[in-house]
């Protein structure tokens, strides 16, 4: 029972990690064809949509903070 829970938690963490890596690779534009095909055969598109919106918002906010910090 405990092993099953640990296995599920590890699986969830693995999926989350793969999602983050895939979003970062897509944001930078270096996604491999194999990973892209794997992403398109994913069970749901919603994690990619939500993650993409969040990553883009963080990127824009980071740029704004950088410009405000460096601008006189």
C-alpha cells in the first residue's frame, strides 16, 4: 500500500517534470521532434495550455523587472 502511494507520487512528479521541461524547450524553441510527438499524444492538452500561459506571464514579468532595474 505504501509502495503504491510512493509510486503514484513519483509518477506524478515525473509527469510534472516532463511537462516543465517540455514547456521550457518549447518556449526557447529547441523542442526535439520526438518530444513534440510525445507531447501531442499526451492525454490532455490543458496542462500545456495552462503551463504555457503561466510560463509566458513569468517571462514577461521577468523582462519588465529587468528593464525597470537597468533603466535609469
